[in-house]
């Protein structure tokens, strides 16, 4: 995931604390990640400061607004007859590059600062700047001069400059700058309300700090390392938070249904009252804004800028999930998207759900049988139903029973430091990069690490990234990449170095236990670091196209593609060693892990359809009961009722974080990411540096300066297809099955 305007899902790479000197020696001998003191190059290229006081944040916010306003004033005052590239488009480009880097230094601390006063000041700065964003986007005088420039000079511009100009004009029209003044004022007012409410929604989640108290008997089934890592109350009860490292292991392993029920109820009731009200207000405001601008729904408004283009195509893609017949609208698309709709729309709407539904039903019945046997074994009453709090627990059992994956044993081979070392080395080798840890540099928390990224051939520094891996109070609660400084050309024509941060919430090491990762956390690490590489490898002229500034339904492609490495033997061996003695994962355990990739395929992908369909439904209506809509889709599509009294959407941060009307993008992007992996990397070598560097050049360096479909066709050498997607999901029919039909 990447985050909102900040560019979305820093890293604390702590030494694994262990008594084993052998592991320490192994780590030191194996690591090729070098370190260097904070150099003048790093200081010169990374001007970001993380020690700003609340007062400094407020002061810098006002100065930034004044500076950028002056730039836009200068464009807006240019004599119409004298409009040219240098006094309009170039001025805006320079202002945008300045604004992006300066803004993130002010609005990023709300997600990571250990100081609540700084977080609050950063949140207020974000609100203030979001209001300013709306003001800037509504500059009719600037818009008028861009129209004149397009008429005078468009054919003389470089392709990326022409694309930049066209985008600015399209965004102006999407803000109603071609409409009456009255409509423009209403658009401005609604846009400001939407910005402020979205910030409030996410701030509420970041500051959420609910804890539950359980006795040791209520935590039966959890491994010793989990229980030992919990704090206790004076009366000996264990304190369990709703942070990922506490919530998910408990839901998967705790034998006590009532404990799981309490946790699931609390987890899906986070910020329920306040955020439900905010989200339902956002839905109404978004719908009003879309109607003002001539769109039938908010979904259609946001989808205009994506590969899918409109909600009908998304409904076609999710298609049979709701048994809705959608008229054929492919004639309205550009030629490059017709192929997409024929393959993604026609085939997946007919095939994906057709294949998933019976698989999901079989899996659901199997989970019920596991629950029945579990209840008999533990002397519990069997109610004949699967509840939301049952799903993670029995899905985890599927991996153990059907695939014999010993999770307790497996986790011992993924200490965080070993995973980090292996991951960084794989990315270096694959993409032709060298990472160097920057020592003695200022960061926002002492667990955060900064790395410099060099091109392995030229030795040139191309970017920097932070790693911030562990949970703490007030910190962003998920895993995400934050773009902090765009990689683009500055006013002097020199390239500015991109900077990004990966933020996650992996289990903290303790004095007697290392930070050990579940395999799904290793997958998350690979995914989010894929976004980091997208940010840092970017080589665009304009900040507008830097890094992950691509279509929303393409942005997950690079990171999803790189998840495949955690399901392949060679990469897995490179990022795993036993935390005690440094021994490799046994081949048998590795084979079982890889085979388990298709475990719960039906239910997990139907869950994605539930979330995507709920998002689409909410954003094709003028108003909605968010809890009821989610509950309906969960019951109808997944066959699992939402727990009464909860509202999952109140903590569904994507709906206020830039994915509103676009959550389908995760499933949509997988069609392309799997095609890339199986057609090029799996075929030519998953660690083949030649393919890796071509991928870096064609996809990562390009950023948003080229359409996603054009990048795909260039890298694949053909139109994309869906075969690899079905193969990855374990939904490929055998010849016998095909002939039987």
C-alpha cells in the first residue's frame, strides 16, 4: 500500500537479540550491506528534518504556503500573449517539486513521531495544506494560461512535458474550472470538507489504543514467545492490544473461542462511532461533488483516471460476484483498453468467480468440519456456523492439516535481521543496486535506520530510504510505503534524489527473544519494499510522475509482482536461518510452505471481492449505511456474517486513504503482476539480473510518465493475459477437467 497524497503502505533494522554467538558471527560474515558515516552527499541530497518542534511545523507550513502561492501567482499574472513553457509549465513543475519534499517533512510525522504534540501539529499542518491544495487546484487564472500554452506550444513540447500539461488541464476540468463560478465555489467548499474529514478518519485510527485483558487460561494455544512478549497488569492478567503483532497471531492460534470473539469484536469496532459518522458523511460529500462535475457517481469520477475508466468496467471485472448483468460498454474505451476488458472483464468476470465460488464453498464446508472436530475434541458446543472470529483460526488449521506446515517451527527461521539482510541482498542483485546504511544521522526514533541506494555500475547515489519496523504508541498501524521526496529534475536542471520510508509493525525483540516473523509478514515486507524501490528507481522529469504516481489500479503491480520471491526456494533460503544456530530451513518444511500458497485460495480471494464490491457499492450511492452494506456483501459473497455491533468499514483506512472507489485495484493488479512474473522472471530466472535491470528500466524508472498498459506491453512484448493469474491462484483446470466440460 502507498499512502494518500504522501504517496502510498522507515525501517528499524535492529540487531537480533540472541544468546547465540554463532548467529551473530553468521550475520556479520554473510551481510554485504555496508555502512558509512553520514556523508556530505547524503546531507546535500536529503534535506529532510525530523526534529521539528510543533511551533516549527506551524511556521514552516505557513512559509511553504506563501512560497508556493507566489509561484502560482506569477503564473496567473502572465500576460496571455506572452504565455510560454518557461513562465507557466516550468514554474509549476518547480513549485510542485519544492512542495512535495517540503510538505512531507511536515505531514509525515503524524504517522511516526513518538511525540503526541508533534503528531497533532503535523496533523494540523496536513489539514492546513490540504485546504491550500484545494485553493491551488481551483486557480482559474492558472488554468486559463495552461489552456493557452496547450494551444500555442503543445506540439513543440517533449513527450513528458506534453503529458504533464495535458494532465494539469484534465485535472482542472475535473475540478470544474470550465464551469460557472458558483459551481467552482461549491466544488472548492466540498473538497475542503472531504480533505479534513479524511485526515480526521486516519488520525482517529492512528491514535486508537484499545487494550483487552486476558488470563493465561484465556490465551491457551498461543506460543511461548507470544505470551512472554505481553505486558501484565498488577493482578497478573495479560495486556493484549489491537496492533497487528498482537491481533493476528491470537486470532490464528488461540484455542478459546470467546477470547477470539472478544478480539474480533474489538478489532472491527475500532473508532466505530466517530469514523462511521465520518465515512458516511464522506460518501455523501463525494457523491455531491461527482454530480456537480457531471459524473453519475463518485466511483465513476475517480475511475476516470484509472485503467478501468468507469464503474461499469469494475462491476464487469467483479461481475458475477453479485450476480449482476452489466451491459457491454467496451466500445467506449480506447483501443489499448479493449484488450484489457476482453481479457480481464470478459474472462475474469465469467471465469474468476465461476472458479472461485465452488472452491470457496468447498473450503467453507471444510472449515466447518474442522470446527466440528475441534469442538468435539475440546468439549465445546458446536453451533454449526462459521463466525468472523472462526475464520483466521480454522484457515490457519487448513495450512497445518492439509499442507502440514509447522508454523511454530517455521517462524524460528525468519528472525527479522536475517530476513532484512536477505531481502536487501536480493533486491540489490536483481535491480543492479547497492545499499549502504547511513550512520550517525538524525531519525524520528532510535529504532529507525536510513540507507543510501547506489547504482551498482556507476556508483552514483540514486536515492535513500528509511526503515521503521516496530509498533509504538501513536504510530501508523499498518504497513505502507511513504514517498518523502520525489525523484525529478530541480530548477537547476539537476536530478533531485528520491527519498522514501517503509513503515510497518513487526513484533519487537525483547531482552531474551528476537523479533521473529511469520511467513505472511515476510511477504508483507517484500511487498512494501517493492513500493520503496518504485519510489527510488524513478527517473522522471516531473514530480507529478515520480515513483508511484501511476494509475491507482496499476500502482500495486510492481510490489505484488515481487511478492512471488517469498514463494520460491532460492530466495527463501537467502532470507532465512534459524535464530539459534543459523541452520537453513529443512527442505521438507520449505516444500510444504511453498505448496501451501494455494491454501484457502477461494475464501481469501472472495474476501477481496467482498471488500472491492462493498467499496464500489458505497461509492455508487448518494448515501449509505456502511455497516449494513459490508455485512450484506460478506454474507452474500463469502457466506460469513459480520459480527453484530461491528463495522469493519470504520477502520478500513483505504476508504479515506486514496483508494475510495478503487479497492478493486489489488485484485485487478494481480492479473498483470502474475503475468510479469511467470512470463519473464519465472521463465528466464527469478534472480536473473538482466531481466531485473530491464524491469527497473521499463517499469520502475518510468514512474507515471507512461501509461501502465504501455509499460506492460513493452516489458512483456505482447498484450497482457490472465493465464498466470489463474495459475497462481491454483485455479488452472487440468486437461481432464477441461475435456469433461
